[in-house]
């Protein structure tokens, strides 16, 4: 299981479902809390300007979860000195990545979720308030990432850029850190054994009938359906000569 599943729905093909969940504009992202006892149409995620903002907004919604914490989700809150010191006593892994960052930074939480599908390593974030850990590791700048081994040795990860992408790439390349296997939520055994479809490349300079049909279907089923009354000049048929 994973803490967050991302699903994509084409409202042109599934307009009834989109209407049921009050989708009125595109793109629209909705967040559904795990183990919720109330039937919900989802909480709309606003303020999306990029893929980075989408990740951060999803993390915000995940941290605001008030019911049972999803068992597949690792802790995202800052770790204490006691937790870091006793990490290997309760976790059967060989490595621990400790990311020192400011309170408002998302790097540690993003890397934690990035590495969730990989075994034999844990990730924790530490903020400047843990002065004992800062002194213990010799932290001089934020963000910075340190790799701790089970036997106690640690070293700073040297990357060209101190960001999520660099940390994740480095940690995934460590010997002994391997990706696990995860089935998609709700996927049946027959679907798992299906032969993948090989799509033929399309010519972007051409307009295909399927594109026209999809556009008309989308316009009539989604865009026009939002208005109870259509006003304006009556359209006339245009025939080619």
C-alpha cells in the first residue's frame, strides 16, 4: 500500500462521474482522506501552479488528516534527537537518511515519500530547533542530507544541488537499497496479467477523426451541460462545397 494514490479521470468519457463530484473546470484536483467515516465528494486542491505546488499541496492535505493515520504513510513531522538515536533499535534497515532543513521546507517530506517504495533505508527530517543533532552532525547549512549506517558511522551526502531530486537520486543508487513491488489499489489479478497495449505514434500535423469526435463529445457532455439555458444566435450548418 502507498500513502497517496493518484488517479486521472477524463471527464469527456466519464462525464456522469465528474458531474457527481461537481467538477466544473479543468484541470481539477480533489483530495480524498483515507479511512474517512463520512461520504465525501473530496476537497478541492487550490493554488496549483506547477508539479511542485501539487506535491506540496498533497503533503499539506495528508498532514491535516485528523482520523486514523494511514498505516502505509511514514512520519512526516520533524524527528527528535531521541528518535534519531534509537532509530536502528526499532527499524530493521541498514541506512537512515537525515535531512536537515527549515521548518517551512518540503524537501525532507518529499524525499520521504519518494523513498517509500524502496527498502533497507529510512528517511527523517530534522529542523533547526534540534540543536543537539545539529552539533552532533556538524550541520552548517540548510538543507543538507546525512547518511547514517547501522553501525553508527555517518557522512554528508555530496550532491551538486541540495534539493529533492539530487537527494532522491543519490539514495536510490546506494548499494542494498532496492525498489519493492506494489500493486495498484483495486487492481484485479486479471488486470495485472493483461498484455500492455502498444500505441502507434501519431502525426501531430494531422487531425484525426477520433480527435474531432472526442472534442465534440467533450463540448456537448461537459461544457454545454453546465448551462441550463443556451442563449445567443442560433448556429447554422456549414457545408463544404
